[in-house]
């Protein structure tokens, strides 16, 4: 009986593992930005179900923070999402915009980077009130699953931007998926 219990505990331990997920966050803009009304800038013919989901999540989060969507808003809201194979680095004019991931997985696992960017710009003078971005590398998740976490991270510093930093969390997953 004792061995059966130990065997069951060992099997449960081996059946799952934890994966560390780093959320890379960047925020900039005005300190103590007051809640205001905004106009959501539509995407330039790049709409997708994931983009629609991101826009809805951002507007819900902003609403909870006192911001309001309106046709006569004083701010433009821009939402952008991106997905790329994590093995690719992004460069523009020789400047590194996004490094290739150094994560190593099994040959069955293809890592992707998912990124969300949110910008609030004052219409009257073009001043950027807030810009927040969050990105994560994932192997088994799709962008739709990750978007709620990216929205929370990208908007966490609204009114109190903190620059660049990393938040880490552990996610428990079945070992054999």
C-alpha cells in the first residue's frame, strides 16, 4: 500500500511541469494622465478575429479605468498586435527591434512571439499620452489565449509609465501534451 501511494505521487509529479513565462513590458507617456474620451483608430485593412478580440479587451480595460469610447473623443486609441516565429530577429535600418529568442524547446515545439501595443494620442496637438507594449514567447499557446494577459500588462502602467521591465510567472502544464 505504501509503495502504491508513493508510485501515485511520483506519477502525478512527472505528469506535469512548470514553464516560466516572461512578459516584456514597455510603457511611456504622461504621468497622472487623466481619463478621457477616445476614438478607436480602425486597422488599415488588417482586421482579424485576433485583432477584434484585442480591440475589445483594450476598450473593456480602458472603460474599467474611466476612459470612454466616443465619436467626439479628445484622444486617438491605436491597438496593434503581432505574431512572428521567435527564431527571427526584427531589424530596421540596422537597429535591432526584436531579438531572436534563445529559448530551446523540443523539435516538436515552434516558439512564437506575441506582442500587443496600445497608444493614446491627443488629437489637438499629437502628443502621445501613453504607449504600452507587452510581449511573450509561447510554444503551445495561440495569440487569442495570450491576449488578455498582454492587454493587462500593456495597460498596467497607464498614468504611471515605468519604462522597460520584465514580469515573470510560472505556468503549470501537463508534461505530455
